[in-house]
C-alpha cells in the first residue's frame, strides 16, 4: 500500500487573444512569473485548502 495516493492534479492556464501584440503579451507574462504574484497565489491556495474541513488530511504540493 503506498504512503500517499494522488487525488487530483490541477493546472491553471492563462491565455491572451492570439492577435495580441508581443509587447502586450509581455506585461501579463511578467506579472504571472513575478515573485509577488506567485507568492500571493500560493498563500491564497493554502488558505483555501486549510479553510476546507474535508481537506484537513490532504498534503498540498505547489510547484511552478
């Protein structure tokens, strides 16, 4: 019997319209890859999981 079993693997996708000019794509890309956004996203995901009683025994792994 394995020590842990994967329940779910969730991915987020961020898209922009295909006709968006390169400079206009870079601003959201920099934001998404920035330390501040990643930290805020991580904090909110952890907060949500911890506030959900059914997930009390779930181990959460967040990777970039």
